[in-house]
C-alpha cells in the first residue's frame, strides 16, 4: 500500500505545483493558522484523542507519512468525531448539553486520532496535496480536506477546495452508516457550515465568510445529466402508447415459439402405440380382470343385503332394549335423586356444625379479649393508685419535715428568751424594756403549734 502511495505521489508533482494555493510564494512549507498545539480542535475531542490507548500505543509506533496513510486506508470507515453509541447527551441541559460540545465524552473515532497524528508529523504542502488527490480511498481524501479546514488560513480555503467542489466520489461520513454524500458536497459544507456532527470547525472571519458565500452562489453545484437512450420512431398507422415498452423476460426468448413442438407430438404417438400393444397382447388377462370385478361386485351386493336384514331385526329388538334402558335409567335416576338428597342434607348438617364451631371460637376470642382488657384496666388502676400514694407520702413527709423545722426554731427561740429573761433579772438596776412585737408573734405561733400537736 505504501508503494502505491509513493508511486501516486511521484506521478503528481506537476499537479501539486499547479493546484496548490500560493505555491510559488511559500514553497513546500505549509503554514499553520490558529493554535499550533491543539490544531484548533474541540478541547473535549482533543483530550479524548490524547488519552486514547489507540493514539498512545498503536499510532505512536507510526513515524512516517506513508504509514499513517496506510493506517487510514485500513482503519477509517467514517469521519465523525465519536464512535456510534459511545456518547450519550440525551436529556442533558445547560453547560452539560451536547450543543456546547462539552459534558460527557465518548470513544473518540479513529479518523480524528489519525487526523491529529497527521498534524503531529508536520505535513508539507506536497503531502497534503497527495492526501486530497489520493485514488485508493475517499476517506484519505476526506481527512486531507478536514486537515486543511482545521489548519489553513480562512482566506486560502477557497483556493484549496476550488477544484473539488463538483467531485462525484461518494463516501459514508456517519458512524454506523446512513449518511452518504459526495466529496463535493462535503467540501461545500466545510466552507458554508460551522458544525460538523457534534463538533465545531474554527470560525471564519465575517468578511471572508461573505466572500465565500458569494463565490458559492456564483458557482452552483452541477447536477449530473442522465444519459437518455434514443427512442425508435413509431410505425405508421400504429398508435404510440404512453407506457414503456416491456422488455422480454430472460426465461423466454422472443425466438422461442409457444407451441409444444414436433418432439412432444412424437412422444405422445409413441405412448399411444405402446398402450395399444399392451391391450392386444393382454386380452386374456383383461377377461380375467373383468370376471374378478364382477365377482367382487356380487359379493359386495350380498354383504349389503345381509346388513340390511340384520338392521331390520335389530330395529325390532332395539325398541324393547330402549324401553328397558329407559326403565333402568328412571330407576337409577330415582336412586340418584335420593342419594343427592341425602348428600345435601348431610352437607347442610356439616355446614351448620361448622358455623356453630366458628361462632363458639369467636365467642371464646371475644371473652379472651374482654379478660385481657379488664386485666389491663385493673393494672392501670393499680399503677395510678400507687402513683397517688407515692405523691401523698412525699407531700406528707415534706409537711412533717416542715413541722420539725418549726419546732426546732420554736425551741431555739424559747431558749433565747429564757436566757434573755435571766439576764434581765441579773440586771435589775436597769429598767425593764418592753419586748418587741415580733417576739410576741413568734411566741404566739409556738404556742399555737404546741396546741395543735396536743
């Protein structure tokens, strides 16, 4: 494959110098427009390309331009950035939607991995022209045109694509198939549209885009003309029909006649002669066959008569048999009715017994529930009584403690009064001072408490 590409590139040096834009000014060196590290790719696509094992392992071993071209020939089946079913953006909105080109990444396609590999080997003008004029695969040409769209200045795009706007070579650009277009249609979409499936091309300045649009309108796409077959002039006196002339079927040729032919007639005559000879030679055998047929017919007639007589006799005796059967049936029916009545009565008795047992079980259950409810009520009452007793005892104990504290106070006050009284007797030279109202009140309270205790 590499030898073929080398030969193709060797045969096209003159075409390269003619078709390449501004070939005389820049020579074989190809300028790069935009970001020289990312090739103006979408960041999500670029990160998936750089992290893919296909790019890091398999494409790392490819060092030359011809090896990459052979890899494109064998591996590329579409030019979409993602593989089919690997990137699901349905239901995502906002910054995570598929419209902005961000969000969940998928499995990046081999086409874009090889496109970035072509960018990494720094192709020359001659090599790019070899890509877009390649004869082995339309996908090699598609990657060449895409490389030009990503890396070349927008003002030079028309010069690059000018000779391929009406190219009729077809390719399927969608992952999984279903979107067949020509090279000319693809190149026109590169110039007039910014989107390519789920990614975006680098933007073209507005004045350059206006010039491109005017040039595209001035050069409409050529529609391929259909080759029309010359029609035969109709014969004179014969009316020309509007329906197309039917073509003869391949099974029947027009030279073959619909008649059976002389061979069929000969075989038919031979078969008739053979049947006649058999009849002439086998006259004796035919008589025996006729006798056998007559005997078999007589026997069948006798058998039919015997059957009829038997049926008549059976009909007379059949009436008596039918009567006997009816009697037996009535007898059996009466006994069966009695049995059915007995069964019904037994079934009713069993149903009644079962109902009584159910009622008894329900009654027992209700009694148990009532006992349980009464037990729970009695327990609650006991619990409430015990709580009341505790509260009463606590309140009573508090009252007793209060009374004891009052008694202690009263005893202390009495001792203090006696001590004061003794002092007052000792100090008789002093005038007796009247006691305060507070002491009197306390003394009265002590007396009242003593009286209540008694």
